[in-house]
């Protein structure tokens, strides 16, 4: 899945690029096509402002670990067509379009529907933090997913990612998360 996403970043189709960006970051489609903003943060992390599904009085930003070169991720996002949509426009067009028009391609990646791209990232992140030796990997995944409570992150425990690539474990081990 990761190799496909790395290749899809160079696609001429914005739909493929958006799927790849989501797989490699755990970001929602509304955050990719919508009005969220991304910046390079310290240590190759990416900072996002404009997280979806946040209450008006809560923090709507976080930093996440991209599963690729952070500058490449940012360049693809900056050049992505069709950005600046409202959540309703995104939900009614791009996210549904991907799941409806590319079910075979998603199934080939082991993804049942677009939403599972976020699930894949979270499951892989939990597995990578476990590999490193963190006793409570969900706590760190909560932070990089932008959740405010562990309850939101518990959902991702259902995913069992085996054989996390060593380069991904190495990438996660570079970060000191609190």
C-alpha cells in the first residue's frame, strides 16, 4: 500500500494523489481538498491547521509523521487540483467519487472504502510505535491523528498490522513524542 501511494504521488490524476496523501498521512479527504493548511514542522513532521470534526472552541491543529518525505508530501498537496472546497462539497464529490469509481483499485490495495485510508495510517502508526517499544502507542497515535481523547483512538485497535516495514519503524523512532 505504501509503495503504491509513493508512486501515486506522481500521478496526473488528483484523485490518486489525494488517496496517496491520505494513506501517507492519515488525513481526511476534507482536510486534503478542503481549507486545511499544512506547513513543514521540526524533524520532518507536518503541521496541519484546520482539522475536521473539531468543536469551535477546541484546538484544530496537530503535527503528524508523513510516511514519505515531508517536503514531497507538501509539494503534492500544494499543487493538488480542486482544493478549497467546503466540507459539504468534498463529501458530495471527491470522497464519494473515489469510493464509488475506484472500488476495484481500492480493493487491490486491501482498502474497502476511502475512509479506510485513514484507518490504515492509524493502524500502521500503532504497530510502528509498538515495534519501537512504546507501552501505550495509542497515546502517540491520538496526538498525530489530532484526537483530543483516547476514546477516538480506541477504534483503531481493531486493525492488526503485521510486518511493519523497517524503514517505517525507523522513521517513527526518530521522533520524541510526548
